[in-house]
C-alpha cells in the first residue's frame, strides 16, 4: 500500500514536470524576438530536435536502466536533468550577444529537458499504475491532468515575468521547485510494484507484439497534433492574428488549460462516457480545431483563442488513455510499453517541432496552411483509434 507522501510526491512531480516541459515553447516570443535571441522559425524549430532525440532514447532505455538502477533512481536522474535544463536556459541569457554560443547552450538545455522528460514521465506512470492497480485508467488520467495543469501554468508565468521585464524568472522558479522536489523525493520509498520489477528482470526477453505498434503509431500521430498546438500557438497568434505577446500567452495557457480540464472531465464522467468512446471521438475534435484555426479570420484573435481551446479539449485524454490501454493490454511488458509509447509520442513531437520551419522557409507554406493540413494527421489518428480501442472495448 502506497504511503500518502509517495502519492503526493508523484502527483506534485507531474505538475512541476508539466511546467518545465512547456517553459521553452512558452517563451517562443523571447526566442524569436530580434531584440532578444533573434532565432528564425527554422532555428526555433530545430531547437527542439535534441529534446526529441534524447527523450526518445531515454524513454526506450529507461526500462533496461530501471532493472539495474531501480525506478526511483531513474526518476531522480530525470529530475536532475530537468534542473540542468533550467540552469542552462538561465545561463543562455548572458550569452545573447553571441548568437551561436547562446543557441548552442539552448540546444544542450533542450537535450537535458528531453532526458528529464524521458526518464521522469514513464517512471511516474509506472508508480501510479502500481499505487492504483484497480483504477489504472483514472489514476493515469489524474496524473496527466496534473501534468497538464503544469503545462497550462507555464505560459501564465511567462506572461507574468514578461510583464515584470524578467522572463528568465520562470526557469529560475522552476529550477527552485525541481530542486525542492528532488530533495523531498530522495526520502520517499517510491515503490514501482512487483509486476513492474518482474517485467524489468525479463527485459532481455521482451519482444514487442504487433498490437504495440498500433498503439505506437497512434502515440506518434498524437505527438504531431499536440506539438503543433503546444509549440506553435504563440507564434501563430502573433504572426497570423497579429496578437500581442500577452494575448499569445493567454492562447497557449487556454490550450493547456483545456487539456487539463478535459482530462479531469473524462475521468469524472467515465460511467456515462466510457474511455473507449472518448478515444474514438476526441481525434475528430482535434481535426475540427485545426480546420477552425486555419479558417478563422485574421482580424479576430479571440476566435483564434477559442479554436485552441477546442484543440486542448480534443487532445486532453488521448495520450494518457493510450498509455493506460497499452499497459493493460500488454501486461507482461507494461513498463516497457509505457516507455515505448512515450518515445513514439516524442518522435511525433520532434516531427512537428522541427518540420514547421522547413515547410515555411523551404516550401513557402504559410503557418495557416500548415495548421489546416495537420487536420489530415488528426483524421488518420481518428481512423486508428477504432483499432486501438477494439480489444479494450471487447473486454469492457
């Protein structure tokens, strides 16, 4: 039976990880501002490639390393990597006059963020699954709702610190929170459960079944859809709608806020609106949001914010449900399945984070066209959702 302090630690870690994860995209206006870092759209997109690569690598390696080091130590290493990312982000501001040096520091910082995310999030999902084995879907949704709360808070804090003229106050604040969490977590047992330990010992014998790749493809498509909103909302608001930096931060906060609210909502109405149905309906909501954001008139930034709210609702429960469905269906490789799905989600993240820049500069596509075109990805995810939920629906 998990201690209350363990449960509190894991859920607080979810909030802090969410804030840390969105700190970089929330500050996109600072990175692309000519008077600050002066990054082009391509440079801004490329900044997240190290994050995607290291997140994929750490997610895939995490299960094997957990066998050697233990889930708690992997989680602690993730926190250390997050702390280093925040430290480097703050340090980069002192090198802004040297463009190449500052950009290099940012690349290392996002690489550290990828390691932190890749180690921490699968470990947190494994802890929660062990704490609440009979209510895994709700528990995972709850954890991801709190992670979503953190992602919603990041742009709010950025807007606050921008108003004070110290945007770097956010990474300083996040660094302090991570340090406090790290010191508190060291004294917690953080047991990952007997089933997870058994799975880790059998890691060398694991072969992913065909069903895993269905879940992995779904996670990849979801990663593209979420990242288009999470990383490019602020720039889309300022360049397409002509919104102020503060209003762009509001749009990003609304997106992540609706992600959080949706996770809480669908966990609450599970009896009336089963998870399988949620997983089938929400991709269509995401597709509708992309089309709406592309069709919204440039003179109406408020309407733009509403389209991102719809996108947040559509994205809300898809990733946590995919992870929980995968862990329940692939019980013998539950820990590896969680890490693998997070890895494919990060591959989708990398595709969307990097791909927009070349599409703009190389292919000459407007951001509006790119947003509208991503509806095709959401519709592919919608089609795949019926395959993902097939066995879960039959079991229910």
